[in-house]
C-alpha cells in the first residue's frame, strides 16, 4: 500500500517536471542579451510559406481573450498575409504599400539583414536544440519603446510562435502550424 502511494507521488512529480520543463528552459531568455551576428546562423532562413495560424489577443479591461484563426502566407520579397476564417472572414496584409514599418521588420528578418533592426532593438537569445527563442526589446531611445514592450519569437526549423507585448498591458500571441 505504501509502495503504491509512493509510486503515485513519483508519477505526479515526473508529470509536473515534464510540463514545467519548457517554461524553465526558456525562463531566462531576457537574461541573455546577444549581438545578432552571434545567432544568425542558428535561425532558420525564411522563405515563402503557407500554413495555418491561431491568434489570441489579450486586452486590458476585457476578461476573455479575443480568438481568431485562419491561413497565413508569407511571400518572399512581397509581404505577409493573414486570411482570417474564424470568427469572421477578412484579410490583413503587411506588404510594401501597407504597414511599411511592419513589412520592413519582416523583410529584414527574412533576408537576414539585421543592421536596421539592431539600431531599434536589443536582442536576446535562448537555445535548447532544436528549439530556440529570440527576444526583441526596443532600445529605450527609440520611439517604438513608447508603446512596444517586447517581441518573443519561438521556433525550431520554422517559426512556431510569436508573442507581442505592449506597454498598455495588451498582448497578441500567434501560433503557426505547418
């Protein structure tokens, strides 16, 4: 009887460790500031891609998250398209002509031309092969720092999650699924 109770406790501890491990491994990403040239080889090359996305927006003073999903498309040398199918159908595109600042950031990352980003952001990095996280925080002297708190990009052989946090307490999390 005592053996069964001890075995249950051991299983419980193993399960807790298993579920906490990913959070623990990446818990200190903000403690690992890096120069971007030291991590570019570890990041995947971003080519044109089509996949599914899920999005969760958290807004201050609103209890429930705003959920949406649909199809995502990145077209190299053109931009990003979100074809939302839930809860309503609509399209948002970040192309050369629309949302120029966002498109400039996406293009800099996809083309691995980080010099412009280095002027605006501090980079952080954590790796637990094959997974990695890149954190970006705006330099305090940049206008972006007035409203943007941080961007976390997680992935392995492709970007799987992006989380954007604003100073007003709102956040947007995107999951990408091949």
